[in-house]
C-alpha cells in the first residue's frame, strides 16, 4: 500500500533528522494505517514519540541565514565566517546547530562540534580549530555549543577570542566557519567583546502558534491538531520548545494523551479538557524558571510571589497592597518589558508563562503562602 511505501521512503532518508528516530515510531506509524494494531504499552515508548531529533520545525529564515554565510566560503568570497546563535534556554539552539551540522556534512565539509560545558570536548574542539587554521585545507565548520560556560574564566575567554581572531587569516588552502551558541542576552555588556567577533548573529525565538501547531502535528500525525490543545500548550509554555517537550512528556506520563495502543484518546479531539493537575512539572523546567526568578531584585520577586499566590490578574494598586510596596509601578513596567508579565486592556498584570506561576508558587514556604493569602484576602474584602 501507498502508506507503507511512504514509511519505507522515510526510513531510507539520507539525512538522519528526516528518518524515524526510533524503531517504535515505525510501529506507531503502521498502527495509524494498518487494520492490525500492534500494542505499545510502556511510558518509554510513548515519550519516544516526541520528535526531539525529528524534522526541524520552523527556523526557515534562520537556516537560510547560516547557510548563506557558509555559501560565501564555498564560493571563495571570504576565508572566514563567524555566526553567533543566541536565544533563551530551551529555545532550540542545540537542535538548530545539530541540523546545520547534518546539512554541512551532507555537503562533505569537515565538521567538528563540541559543548563548551564539557572541558575535554572544548579542549579537543580548540585543538582541531587550531590545526585547521594553521595547516588545514578546504572548508572546516567548527560549532561550539553553550559557549557561556566559558565566560566565568577570563583567561579562557581571552584565549578563545585570540583563536577566533586568528581564524580570520587561516592557511592558504583553508576556509573556516565558526558557529557558537549562547543563552546570554544579545545586549549583555559582559560579553560585548566576544559578540563583536561575530558579524552574523541569529536570535532564536520561541515557537509561534503556527510553529507549535506544526510541532504538535509531527507528534500526533494529524494535519490539524485541535486548536484547544495548541492554545493550552502555548499558554503554559510561551512556545519554548524545551518547555513544550517536557510538558508533553509529563502529560503522557500522567496518561492524559495516549491510550495503551499508542493512539491519541478520542476524547482529546472531541473535547480538549486535559487535566494538567495530573502532570507533575518536570524538574528541568522548574529549575530553569526558578533560576530566572532568583536573578531579579527583591521588590520584583515580592511582586511575582504575590501574583503567584493570587492566581488571578491584578492591578498595580492591588499588588501594592498585597506586598506593602509603596510604588511598584516601575518594577511592574520592567517585568512587562522583560516579558515576564503581560498586561491586559484593564491594566491588570498576569504571568506571561503560567508555568512560571506554578513553579514560583511551589517554591514558596507555607508561611509565605499564608502571609500572602492573608494580605490578598484583606485587600479583596476592602475592595468589596
């Protein structure tokens, strides 16, 4: 049958990212079309459906930009190209450079990729780059992931800066492409000297609703996932690819999405009413969210704690009473500008990412919760 031909063709794809990542995904695809259904029973099987290394979703413009930079070297119009990939934690930087690595290998370029967070890997990456600069030939692509792991050691940073500067003048028969990824913000002054060495900069954003729909489509096998499911996932994750993946894992673990045969439950499509209380927030997400919270000043943390306990949009005046802060307007405006909070037409503030509210509320001690609940109750009573 035609559907079997399509499965076989996908298994034969030259690019590993376009193949089925695991054999069990082949079983699931067969189950979609075959009259005979093969049982899929384990949690490991169910969570393996998540396409973490499947076909790259979105990033068309970004991939075109980085390929254009590589094309300049291929056409001998330059000897060195440096590209910096920036974006928040979990936005898909590593996945993006993995895809670029595959594409570069298909073009038969020499590719060396490492994580700066692993000392031995970084040392090998640095040695390989030095060798290519001094005596290499052809186009060499050198990808360094998580480069911010080096920023705490000034001596190491200076050494890397010198190496990147040296790459501007490689051996006569060599061309060098350096690609680095970092979670540091684009305007972070502490890394300005590093950023200045990368004329091409790509900032990865979270999934748009359209991209999230495509991601969920790749998971479910449906051309149009339920609008309600897309909206619910977007509201809880703000489209962060890591958060989306982890939330889906948690929902699957709670038995909310698949039946024992690996099929989406019919009720999901008839009436999307997913019980998120059954999905324990993964430590991966909670750790990321809490770490971003702890970097804020005391007043901002107090405002966010109060808003997390209130679990409802609140005005600046109400938040002032919840927290006993005299003038929270500046802090609220900054939290809005930092995209931690949103503000509606009634000028009520609420969390942009509901997972942040959940993580923050969970992190509060019982005494803190009781104290904020009391203040909120008094305020609401006074407001009538």
